[in-house]
C-alpha cells in the first residue's frame, strides 16, 4: 500500500452503553482510533458488482491493517458518517484493509 494514496484522515467509532447518575442507560459513539486512509466512492461496474452482495454499498475506505476494525463500528470523514458493511483483508496478508461502506446515519 502506497502511503501517498492515504490522504484522508478517518476516525473510527464504536457504540458504547453508559449508565447515567439516575441509573438510565445511554448509547454513545466513542472514538477508537484516527488513521490515514483513502475514501473512494464506487462508480459504474464496481458499484453494480458490490451491490450484488451488499445492496447499500456506495464506497470503499482503504487503510493499513488493524485487527480492531469491525462492521459494528462506523467511520467518520469530514463530518460524514459511513456505515461499515464488510471488512476485507486482501490476500489475508494483514497489510491493508478494504472496507465496504455506505454513507448515512448508523442506527444505534
């Protein structure tokens, strides 16, 4: 993976449940890590192929490998929130990750 292509700063968040002083539970997105990545919309043939498996996929996020990234998380880039549909480790080499994502609000 070429470092020059990773020019977007993306923050990954996970949903956590906290208990307030009154005892009620509250769901809240908490930052896990911030990394350099490449955020790319899918177009044409690639979008059609991706939607065969994941009907909502509209783009990809390419980044260096991290074992703690999973589809229960969300990605935030320039104020936009991306739902992670799939985490792919190309060639299972633990060098990079390709995330299949869709833009929009992630439900709690």
